[in-house]
């Protein structure tokens, strides 16, 4: 579905669109995972209401229950369009822009919608560890630039953000409290398989944690080395990470203007999601984001818990 096609849907068609993505086969009860269900029709029931027939459950649900769209008063067609807009815009989209484009009642509503969609974009709890060649790098985002301090990047009060990119594959990005051996080790161990070939710059925090992996190779940015071809043909660089951060910074400066530290992880999720699925179409990427909406409400508190 293109954004134009989604925009033409009525409520019922939008519900059907979301249902088909969430449940490619039959509806599954979000309370008990049962599939013996009955659609409740007629005026006595809210549109889209489904009854679970499992004796011990008997729960009722709609397509939005158990996901980031639950308890929202925003029409489903606007949700579907919102998912599409955030999934397809390379540098992201501000809440203000979303509010205008979708004709949402308030900035607050648009803001919550954006954050809920980012919540859906966050990687699944059980994610495959990265393999092959994995690049790791960090940058510093946000905060007012300190004039005359002479400091850039490391050592300033900006928020450090790490990214791990499997070459030609997924990206995972996260804000980190600092770039120490301990932090680097935690993130690498969480996301990268031991069988991977790790590539970083010469930052000393990577030396010890890097020993855990099959190989750890570095480029020395300090001596203006940005890529080096090894004897086996592999090229050592962290250019994928740098492209990722370039995109993120363009979004930060051009679209969002300011990200609070509190919500930085959501923007990291948003950019990581689009990077990971960059080789698919806008339509497919939107559908993945909608699929990932499921179950998120149970896992995350603010702002997913608040209604909009
Ligand atoms: Zn049930």
C-alpha cells in the first residue's frame, strides 16, 4: 500500500489493512494466544471487536489491543499513515509535521503517536546477534555546542550514542552513559556474535572487549587512515557507522532540532529500524513496523502507556 492508497481508506478498510498485517492468517487472541475466536458483529459491539472462545479466557479484543495503538482515539487510517510516514522518511519526521500532515487535533497527540511508532520500531526483545563483519563506532549528539571550549566529541557534555552495523545488514544504535571498556563490552556482548569480525577505530575502550571476537581490526583515524584493505580482501573501515551517524545528525539538525536525553533511545530505534530495513520498499518497511507494534505495550512504560 502506498501512502496515497492508505489515505483513501475508510475506517473499515484501515482496520482490515492493519488486521491483515498483524494476523496474516486468523486473528490470535492477545490475552491467551488462542485462535478459536468469533467476530462480534452488529450495532451492540464496537467495530472490529473479536471474542475469544477459550473457556479460561473469553476475552474480547480488537486489532489494536496489546500493541502501541491500544487505547488511542486516533482513527486507524491516521495510524496507518503515521506508520508509513515515519517508516519511509529518510531523516524522520517531526511531531509538528505529522500533526499537520494528518490533521491531528493537538501537538501532544502527534507527539505521543510519534513516540509510540518509534516504540514499535525498537528491535524485538529476542534479536539475532550480528555476525560477519560488524562495525562499531560512537558519536555525540545534542546539547548546545560549547563555544570556545575547544572540545569536540569525546569529553563534552553531549549524549554519547553507539552504533553497531553488520556490514550489509542490520544496525543497532543506543545512547550510552559513556564510552568506557565496561559500556563497550556490554553492548558488544549483547548484540554481536563471538564469531564476528569486529571493526572499530583506534579508541582504546575497544581493545579488551574486542578480544572476545573472532577478530578485531582497527583503522587509525588519528593518522588519517580511513580504510585499509587486508591481505584476505576484507576492507577495514567503519564507514557504515559513519553513514548511519551522518543520517542521524541530518535528521537531528534538520527535522527534530532537539532531542532530550530522556528520549534519545527512541530516536536511535527509529534510525536503526530504517537502516536495518533500508533495502525493502516503503510499503514493506511500514508493514514490518506495524507487525512490531504487537506486544510492545506490555514491555514499555512511557510514553507507550499514556493514551493519546
Ligand atoms: Zn483468549
